[in-house]
C-alpha cells in the first residue's frame, strides 16, 4: 500500500476521492457483518479501514488545500 499512498500524495488528481471513500465505508460495514469477534477476523477489515482511510485522508487534504490538485 505504500506506493499507492505515495502516488496519492504526489499526484492526487490521478486518484478518485469518491472511490477511496466508498472503500472505507465498505470496510466499516464489514465490521458489522462479522458474526464472531476475534483478532483474526477483525484484522482484515481493520487493515482495509486504516490503509484505505489513509489514502482517503491524503486525497481529502489535497482537495481541501488545493495545493497539489492541479496537474
């Protein structure tokens, strides 16, 4: 995920903020789909929310500040 985060930081216009936001929402919803709570089952949804959430935050920051949103 590190190359994706780096690309989102360096060239945010190449990534879609809505798509990454929906990925995060999907990861949050997957927590509610768990019937049994254990470390092994929580690990993947947690990874999705944190990693894709980081990309979403980087894109959101660039969108708000508009510092790198131009080509």
